[in-house]
């Protein structure tokens, strides 16, 4: 009897521990699959709230993952990340220029992410060769001109705008903005420093007026007849022509067949000290594909980084172009040289 009892007890214990093992296995399985569903991701973003919130909200609806974000100037967010170190609540850093992501990566603030999806979705020239950041939208910086005063056949390259025929006809945004620093940095990569400096000196000699604080003012100056050509990010043009179809300025794709139009990215990386790197990586993967990728670009009239994603119809109406295939990391690496070059050339 006792033996039987002990036997039953053994069997019972065995049965219970088996169930327990199954339960534990089930729990750890859901722990492996589900923490993303319960997680809250924290994003430090240099991209504006109105451009990220609709996309982040869609992620929450689709996955249950909350996305909290803090927006601010990239340099400030990067300093904050560095100061917070291991205690930083941030899982993802998002910026609107590859140079900023390059800086953050160089300072050890971003971690390499191994993701077959990100490697497949984002072209190699729009992501860090070390996999610490990835472009999520592509922005083109090209030539804008007055079709009334400029024969488009006379346009060709950024370098061409240094020629004598553009004397007193060129408008430029300030060299203090990272966009022009990145443009000049990739010109250094393509042409070498000496040739790039000649070009920038030519631009300065051709200026119609003092440099502008932003691309929108520059476009308005062309429309008003203050100058005939300039260099802008295409989404600023898009913001204007969305409401003013008769805006008397056109875009010209620079450097076709000559190295391609200068492109930059808005993009993101997973922070070095994120405690949810896997969930943060899944978030970036989600942003790199499907409707999220199309939406992320369309909210700012940019180009999707993923070539398979749908382009906004207005953006598409500007026609296809050949982008520069120089890795956008060069914009970061050569930024200090670009700043010194522009200073020497008197580009303010
Ligand atoms: Fe911008």
C-alpha cells in the first residue's frame, strides 16, 4: 500500500513536474516571442513630431508596442545620449542627416545590428557599412531654376554652377547648414579636395545675393527673380508646389551620367545601451518595408529608402533620377574637411 502510495506520489510528482515543465516552456516561448508586444520603445528623434507620430502610432496599432519619443536638435540628442550612457532610456536614435548618425556611431553610441531584412530593404549606399545605422528615407539635394530665365539645356552639374555664365545668378543656402556640408563632403569624395574647392569658390563668385537661412527662402528668391538657379532639397519644393501649382520654379536632376544627384537620408540606429535591442531592431525592420516605408517618406515628400516602396505621386511627378552611389557615411567622415574648405572659399 505504502509502496503503491509512494509510487502514485512519484507518478503524480512526475506528472506535475511534467506539466510544470510544459508550462515553463510555454512561458519562456511567449517570453521569447512576446516581449515586443509588452514593450515601450523610446526614440530620440531629430525628425519632427508631425513627421514621425503618425507612423509610430501605426506601429502601436499593429504590434501593441508603445513608442515614446523626444524630439530635438540632433547634436543635442547625441550629447544627451552620451551623457546618459548606460542609464539612457533611449532605444533608437533617429536623425535627418547621415552625418549626424555617423557622428553618433563614431562616438560608440549606436550598436551594430545584424538584420537580413534591413540589409535586403535598404540599399548599401544608404546604410552604415558597419550596420550601426540605416537610411529610412532618401532626400535628394538638386538644382532648382527659373524656367522663364534659364534654358534647362544649359544646366548639368553642381560643378557647372561655378561657371562664368552663372555670374550674379546663383542663390545658395548658408554653409552652416549640415545639408550643404554633406553636399560638399560628397563632392570632396567624388572630385578630390582641390577640385571641390575650385567649385565652391566659383559658386561664391556667382552669388546673386547673400546666402539664405533656409531652402524655402531660396526657392522664393528664384520665384521673385532675385536669382535664377539654386540648390535645394526637393521636399521644400514639394511643400510649396503642393498648394501653388503655378509656382514659377522647376527642379533639375543634377549630375545625371556624372556621378548622380546628391542624396542624404533620414535614418536611425539602435542605441548602444538599449535594453531592448531586439525589439528596437524589429521596429527598424518594420519601418524599412511595406506601407510604413512608403508613409515615412511620403509625410515629408521624400523618396523611400527601400526601392520597392511606393513613391508619393507628387514626388514621382518630378521624374526618375540617378542618385549618387557614394555611401552617405562619407558625408560624416568628410564633414570637417568640407567645413574647412567652405570657410577657405569664403562661403558663409
Ligand atoms: Fe530639411
